[in-house]
């Protein structure tokens, strides 16, 4: 069990560019979550998957954001036409989804939009 | 709306002493879980302790314990015998499925 991994760890991009982040959950975890954390705040929920099905999306997730989990394993989060307000830490977490509700977090991807 | 409130932005404790971090939440659900997570500077979120709402017994994990008051919707974390490595942001979180976090308490530990 290698834990939740996220790539890249850091991303600097110019406003208007598209970026994509990847999350690899703990193997055999059915649920995968994306959160966004800005400086000095707690993480805010963005979306989550049960296997390959996207079950819920926050109203924070504008139409510039899209997430996929095509084979029920890894997930990608894409942000199109980035804005400076998108600068944040993007956290991924996974859980077994079968009676245990603990979520285990990855190290995050820090996005800076210049 | 489901909300989590941590009213202490910062706390400090001397090494080997005990400190309590406060958390209140609001929900209309009867079945849910509560967690405390620790986030050291520039490091990833780590689960410290969890509490199932249907259990009356307070959870304990080594030096960490909680005081869960369901009727009052209160969920405080007690850290005993504080160590320098306990210094971090501590987040209280609530879930029936997705996690709802408080704003965090920054804990400083002094030698």
C-alpha cells in the first residue's frame, strides 16, 4: 500500500492556459475525492467518484473544471482557461467506501496561476 | 446547511502539557462520522482520530482523545503529553459522505 499519490506536486501556469492534475488512490479504494484548499483555510469539497461514476459536484466547480475517473482507478482534474483565483492546493483523497468513512489524502498539487 | 466551526485560530502548549482544541458542527443527520486531521507545515493531511456518531464512548488513540457531545454537537480534541512533532494545523471534519472541514486551529508547541 503506497498511499495516495498526486502529480505534479507543483504547477505554475499562465492565466488562460489549461492544466491537468492526476491522482492515484490507494489500490482497491472505490471512492475518490477532490478538494481545494486556499491559504489559511480548510479544504473545500469539489467532487467525488464511486468507481468510475461521478456522484456529486460542488457548486464551486465551475464549467471550466472537469474531472474523470475512466476505469475506476486513477482520476484527472482539468482546469480550462485558468484564472488567478484558481491558485490553490488541490487535494485528492480516497476511501474504501464500504462502511469505513476515513479518507486518506495525497500530498496535493499546488497550482500557481500568474 | 452542514457546517463545522473551529473558534480557536491558534493555540499554544508547552511540551509535555495537555491542550484541548474545540469544534462544533451543525447537522440534521443522525448518522455521521467526525474526524480530526493534522496538517503539518507543507506536508499532507493525516488522520488523527475518528468518532462514529452512534457510539457514546469517546474515541482514543494513544495521546489523542475526543470529547464527543452529540446533543451539543461538540467534538473537542485533547492532546496529552504534547510533543514538538504535534505542531501543525488541526482540522475538524464531519461526514455522512464528503468531508466538511472547519477553518482549522494552528497548534504551536513550545519546549
